């Protein structure tokens, strides 16, 4: 099996190298044969996908057939590993995940090359760029991180098993989502670089890549949030975001990608920010590479860095080379990227996008700076320092709050110019609503002046409410106009409004989801935790809950042995649920693992939902009694609901616009300027 | 009195105002020593205001400096030294040989009545500088804190510059030098949009047109 896999990888490398070189020659050659050469390059690119797919299939089949002669399978699987995790072996280790990266890239390239007729020249350029990235990954796979290396010596009877932290259902979904996001940004990057190299006229490359970019952004969003949820549900420390370097690495391309999604609208609508958009998409791609580099190189210690090796230098060279190429063409062809319009007013959608980009980029820079500062410190001071959550919370949170404010105001601004009068008119009621939320928080005992974290929480609540109220008011205002003209009910009118300009209103829904996510996060300062040794019948009181230990029980299966605590949860004297925090001991890897249990109190609290989060930490070595740690994490479930709404909003934005609304009235409809006036 | 001072110190340090703490202390010390009495006598109202602010602050934050809150605060300002890259009080990884020991050490230091700086210094001596979860505001580490805000300030300046230069950019003029009347901007925008569309699909249409013309020419026998 390993020989088939190795052959497939070598073949893929040869095909992608041919696709790159022949494609490049065809682009710069003027003779008649160049078209035929370009076509062979395209076909070689398609065949690359088949070869990489074969290699991936071989690795998965090897995992299912317990072929421990392959070192990768030996180190990441075992006979009793459940089938889903055997499938996930493909991306559970360094070599496999690089193969998976390569497979996804080949898949994207496959789709792109099949659709080449949309614009042959532009697609040919993009295809060459993708082939170049593909060659890089296949070089690593063939010469630095070979997934089909064989074990020397006697054949092992069983593998050492998969890392227990990775044996969780979300681990089957989270890495593919994240990788689909990381890899997906290669496509708009390839089109942007291609368009820049060929001095492509107009903004068509943006129209072509808009869906790619949005889908990719959506995958990355889901990937980042699933990672946070995995940390919450598996690591057992009661939190979901630890500002770990690898978490940061996934957030950075998300931030620049988000900035790109916003600023690209200025190029589409007004022919502005052309250089900036190029730089943003280049940065997004490079940051995706930095993310993979951080996860895989071990240059920075991280709870998520599951592999450490020497491939870091490969990535550094590739990142430097890509940066050089991008900068060269950006400087060379900058005259092609001149703005077509000027800014007419400071209070306008354009300037809000500028400041939105500024804040997103500042946030990204802060995270990049904090992530790499330990290396800089070692270089300058001779010793590393830790840049952990206290730093990021103090520096990033104020910027994020400003961004939230802009998220609320931005959609109320019209393109070109907004009068302060109309801004005041649209902003008044949402602002009153938001301030009243802040007032209510103070009324219910939150003292923002007592602690910076309470201050931030109050500000975040007010600004999230502002975002939500502005979104709702936009839907209502537009819906009322359509309802008035078409005699529909308000809800149908709002649906129609949304369908008329899916991109704009889909974006609003995404903003609404972001506000919900922030509401979920702002509960953090109000978290509570209690740790206690619990024998039968022992109680823990935390917040309005009383936890009573009913019993402990054990189980065993071929993969692991486990122990559960059985904890009854009471509130107001009434039992509301029973929870089973768990500890496992994985046999193959000989590693223990805790698995928390989470109960979100939707039935009891609804809006102020709180997670009851229990961890069975182990036994006190002296007394032999089990230790249970209980957390109360208010509002956290809103984060995951916010994610669902963000995904929904993105899907809405991807739906094509409906034709203009049919009006029964004899006079033509003249909607106010702010209704469907643009994205 | 001890708890009041302690509460004030906690509050101010929580906001990262170490310097403010020392400044307040030195001013208070001066006042007690009688130095600068002349200046202070001239401003009884300001003195009263200071006292009021101080009293209010201490009152508001009374209790914030109790040991459990300090334990939580300090425990979240340090990392577990086992290499798990987690905050000390959040490290729960099974079989950790450091976190329990470090928590006990922290509690013992608090019981001794050590102040926060002394406790943190003790941990740095025992576990190295990486035990502190964020760069200190001293020496080169200050750069860590300054850079993000400097970047934001630079960014704001840059955006303001860009916005101003765009606003001041002259209105595009016609080939003969006659400026475009402002009232026609909308119309021109529409033309530009159409022109862009024409550019995008134009090449293909042009080729199709040329091909059809060639066919006509060939068919006509020329």
C-alpha cells in the first residue's frame, strides 16, 4: 500500500510541476502552439487531483486495514479506534494533514480548471498560481513529511493510537472546515495575482471570486468556532478561547478575509481601494500559510501544536517567496490599480469601510504581534516572555469594541454621502434601545466602574444591542416600504426585501450573528467556579444550582476504560437534570483524558441562558476521593447560536437576487434611498 | 487602613496604573511630611476633592482586595509551568505535576501577606520569566504594549490622510480641460458602470463581432 501511495504522490508532484511550468510557458509564449500547451497544463492540473486523491485514499484505507507498517498509521491509529476516527487519521498528524491540505487544494484547482471557459486567460493565470502552491505542498509531502514512510524492523502488532484530545466528534469536522477555509483563500488569491499580472481590465475577477471568497470565509468561520467549541467541550478548563498561538493563527486570516469582504465592495461599487484589496487578499493567503506554519513547525509552544518538525523552514522560504512575488507585481503594475472615484464625504459608507478595515487590520496586527513577540523577545533580551490572555484581553478588546460600534453605524450610512440628519433619524431609536440595555444591566447590579472587565462587558452589551437594533430597524423600515406598496404582511415584505438584495440583507444577518457571539462572550466576567471533593450525597452550591453527587460508575470498551460521576442538578429545590462528567483512560496511548459535561439552561433562563459545566478532575491522591469542578458560564450558548446565524446569513448572501418587486400600483415605486440602495 | 490601601492598590493595578499608585503614594507622603504644605493650603477645595475621590474609590472597591479575589487575580496573571500553555488556574490537564504545587505556593504567599509584586517576583525566580502570563511594563517588554496602540494611531493618521487627499483630489477633467460639472456625477457614474461592463464582456463581444464580419466578408466572396 505504501508504495502505491508514494507513487501517487510522486506522480502528483510531476503533474503539478508540469501544470505550473507548461502553464507559465503558455502564458508568456506568443506562438500558435501556446494554446495547446496551455490546454495540456490544464489537464495536468486536473490529473493532479486524481493522483492526490489516490494518495489520500491509500492513507485512509491503510488506517482502516490497520497497516502498521506505515509509520504514520502506527503513530496515529490503533486496531480498536472507532471508524470515524480512523477516517480522521488523515488529518490527525502532520504528514496526513499536509496531504489533506494538498487534496483540498487539488480539489479547488480541479473545479477551477473545469470552469475555465468563464474567462480562459484569467483562469489560465489563476491555474498557474494554484499549481505553484500545489508544487510546494507536494514537494514537502515527497521530501520532508512523507506520509507513507515505513517502519523499520519487526512489524508492530498495534498502533500507539490517536491523541485522546482528538477523539471527539468535532475533531472529525473541525480540521476539514478550517482547512477548507485556509486552502480556499488560495483561489481568490490566485485570481487576484493572475488579474494583477495580466493587468486585467475591470472588476470581473472580483465577481468571479466573490462566491469562492464568501464560501471560504464561511468555512473558516465555522472552522474557527468549531475549534473554540472543541476547546470548550474537551479541554475542560471551562473556556473556549485561550489566545493560544494556533487559535490566533486561525483568527488572523479570518480578520483580513473579513476586511477583504468589506473593502472589495468599494471596488465593485466605486472602483476604489484596488491596491488595498490586492494587498488584503495577499495578506489573507500568507496568513493562512503562517497558520499552517505555526501549527506544524513547533516554533511557538501551543496547546494545539500536535506536531513539531523541521518543515518550518520550508514554509518560511515559501512565505518569503510568495511575499516577494506579490510585492513585485504590486509595485510593477500599480498604475493599473488607480482609483476611479474620490471620496466625497467623511460620513459615508466608503469611509466606514476604511475605518472598518483599519480596525480589523489593527486587530490582526495586534494578534500577530502578540503571537510572535516571544520570539522577538528572545532575540532582543535573550529570554522568552509569555504573551497570554491578559495581554490580548487588554489590548484587543477595546479595538474589538470600536469595531462593534462601526458594525452598528456602518450599515446606516449611504454610499457617497450621508446627511447627519438622516443618520440621526435612523440611529435614534436603536441608540435609545441599546442605552436602555446598559441601564438595565446597571439596575440589575452590574457595576461597570468597579472592574475593567465589567466595564467592557457593559460596553459590549450596549454595542451588541445597538448592532441588533440597527439590523432589525433596517429590516423593518425596508419591509414597511414594500408592505405599503404591495399590500403584503410585514414578514412577507421583509422576506421579499431580503430576496431583492440578498447580499446586503444576508450581510445584516451575519452582523446580527456577530452581535450574538459578542453577547455570548461578554458573560465571561460573571463566570463562577467551585472545586470540591465529592463523595456519595455530597453537595456543591454554585449560583442558583445545587449539585448532588448520586454515584460513580465505570465502563470499559476495547479503545478505553472510563469512569463517570453521576451528578443530579437541582434548582429551586427541583431536579432539572442529571449530568455525567467523565474520565477516560485510552489503552493504546496509555493516556488519561477528562470529558466535561455541559448543560445549557435554556428551559430555565432562555435569554440569560447559562452553561452548567462539570469536570470530573480525578481523585485526590491523599484521600482517594473524586474531585468535581463546577463552572457556571453565563451566556456562552449564544456564541454557538450566533455562529449558526452567521452561517445562515452567509448562505442568504450567496442566494442570487430576485427580480425587482412587482407592484400592483400604476405608479412606479420610488423606494427611499436607504432601502436596497446598495450593499 | 491596611485593607483600604490594599483595595486601592488592587484597583489601580487592575487598570495597569502602577505609576499612578506610586505617584499617589508619594503625594500622600509629602503631605504627611509637611512639605508642600503651602501649596496645599492654597487649594483646600482640591484637597477635599482628592480626599472625596479617594474615599469614594476605597468605598466602592472595599472587599475587592480580599485573598480569594487576589488569588483569582494573581492565578490568572500566571501560566502553569508544566508547559501546557494554560493559565495557572485554568490548567486542569490530568496528572499535571506543577499546577497544584503552584496554587499552594500562591496561597501560602498570600497567607504571608506578601504584596502582588513580591509574589510575582517569587514565581519568576522559581519558574523563570515565562511564568508571567503577559509582558511586564518594564524595559523592552514595554514595546509589546505600545506597538498595537502605535499601529492604531498610525492607521488612523494614514486613513485620515487618505480621506483628506481623496477629498482634495481635483475633479476629473475632460480632454479639453473643461471640468466636469458636479451635477452630472450620477450620470457619469452610470456611464462608468456601463463602460466597465462593456470592458468586461466587451472583448468577447468584439471577437464575436469580428468573426461574424469575417464570415460576411468570406461569404460575399471578397
